[in-house]
C-alpha cells in the first residue's frame, strides 16, 4: 500500500517537473486541468488511495510552483483559492470514480475467470462415469486454484472407495494443516476435499468457487455411483438370465440322452431279455452315441465358461489344417452315417499357428450344425484356401437359408432361429466357434449361398512352408 502511495507521489513530481519546464506555454487554469492526468493514471493503475494521494500532492505542488507568490504556500488572489480547491475536489472525485471503475473491472475479470474455471470443470466432468477419474479431475482443478496445496479427495460409497491425490504421489505430513470441505450428495455426506498445507483462510471468491467445485464434484461422483449400480444390476440380470437359459437348455438336452442310455442299458443288462446280435449291437451304438452327445454337451459348457471368464488358454503350435479336419471328421464317423462329406483341404496348405484341439472343436461344431439342419442325403463340403495372409476354412451344406435378420445373431449364446426351437441343441456350438476363432485373432461369419448355407472362418499369421517341405523331425511333431 505504501509503495503505491510513493509511486503516485513520484509520478506527480516527475509530471510537475515537465509542466514547470513548459509553464511558459500554459496559463494557470490549463495547468490545473492538466494535473488531472496523473490523478486519473494513478487511480487507474493503483486504486483509490493512490489516486487520492496524487490529488493531494498535485494540489500542494500546484500551489507551491504555479500560484503567485510562487515557492510559497500562500495565495495572493481569492480566485486562486477557488481554482486550487476546485482542482483538489475534481481530482479526488475523478480519483474515486476511476478507482471504482478499476475495482469493478477487477470484479468482472475475477467473475469471468471463476465462470471459466467452472465451465472447464463442467466440461471435464461431462460424460465421466469413472469415480476415480472424476475425483482426479476435481483435484486437478482445485490444485489450479490453490497451487501451493496438496489436494486429496476421498469418497466412500457402498460399492467402493474413490480416491485421488494431486500432485500424484504426494505424502503430506500429519503435522501439515488440512482444510476440509465436505462433499454432499442428495442422500447425505459422500466424502471430503482436503487441502493439505493450506491455512483455511479464503477470499470470498475462493470460498464460493471451492463450494461450487465441491457441489459439482459430488453430483458427478453420485452419477458415477448410480451408473456403476446400474451396470452391476444389468450384469446380475444378464447372469440370472444366462443361468436360467443354461438350466432350461441343459435340462432339456440331458433328459433325452439319459432316457436313451437308461433304456439301452436296461435292455442290455437285463438277463430276462433275450437280444439278437443285431439288436444288441444297435443298443450298444445308441449308448455310444448318446454318451458322445453328453460328452459334447459338457465340453461345450466347459468351453463356454472358460470363454466367459477369459480363462481360455491357447496352446499354439504350427499345425496342418488338413490333419485338424481329418481328426475332427474321424470323431464324427458315427454321426455322419450315410451322409456324404466332401473334403477339399490340401495337405500342401501353409501351416497355421493354432491350438489344434480347440480348432478341431470348431470344425466339429460347424459340421455337426450342418448335419443337424441340412436335408438327409445331401453332401456337406469342407474346404480350405489361402486368402492373403490368412487361411480360410468353409463348411457348406444344402440346408435352408438363414433369414438375413438372423445372420448376425446366430453366433450369440443360446440363440435359436424362430421356427427351429425343436431342433436338438443348446445353442452354444456356434457361439463357442466364434469365441475360439476370435481368440486366435480370426473372424467367423455365415452367409446364404444359391444352393445352401456356408460357415466360414479365417485364421491369420500363416507360415508359408508346405507340410511336405518340413524336415522329418518337425513333421513328426
């Protein structure tokens, strides 16, 4: 404050020196008016006290250097008294007006900065539903207002605890002062903002801004909590629906094979029943077929559970797709019956880095799906070709077309095309194919052809070495 007064006095002295040098060009009235210049400038730059100091000092210097008799504080003519006091009055009035204008400008600028900060906070929080991220943004914005303090934000919710510290990793000591501002949500206290290292004394603007920050932050955190509750509710609802679908589907799928196994086993092991060799063989085949079906069902459920949990581990090795298809078809020999399988998979195809067991499962599921929906005595074609840096495998059948609106959904869990609900199956086979193929970094899709339906999947990352050119030790592996 004293520095501003001294600055005003020095400015008036220097300005008076200039006027004194130019006194021959101006009369006393003009000089009195010109003394308003340093008053206005000082009031604009340093406020009202500096302007008033400049007014009084101008009044004294004007009397001493420019009113007769000069170099004294005496006044010879009464009108000079009037001019001198008019100068003082006008100077003080102008000084007050300029000081008020400057103060008003500063208030407007401070309010503008406050609104800009609030807008930046609101824009940063818009769309955020991660509580930890919201706490971090809020702490960063408060730290911009109080850069000397360490900002810590905590919020305890029924779900979990949100926490943020700015600067990150700061460890304020227990002896450091901490100013706490509570975070209130619609249902009561949510947490608090702690300014470590701050005295707790705020200006009116700082206090208003801090309270607004706390209110906006609490609303955003409450929104994040509600979003997380909604997400968990949806997950629980989906889990419940999935469990219901699994129980419904599995119970239906288990009932038929178990009944067949029980009937066949009863006939085979009942000593009172005399069976012809052909009938005994048929019953044995029924047992094997239904046991294989149960094994497939359990395997699909286990694979789906691993896919859902992200626990499916790939045992990648360089494999021949021809061998994978051949192994899969050998496992299907009883299910195929008299159906014609056309295999167009060359042994000269490049090797692929895949989990052979899981890839066999994909081929098995696709062929079984074709056996289920294709008309009897129609061929099923399995082919493989190189496309760019990928190997494309296709299973084609002469079955009915899939309605276009269902093509994108047939790989969903438990999805059944309307009108085909009575077909035997859990609706997991194609879903498992999709999970396995995508785990290998490939893609899978279905398409309608002119004479049927085709299921195709691609496996990337080919090793362009024909199987026939491998060394004996690698081929044996």
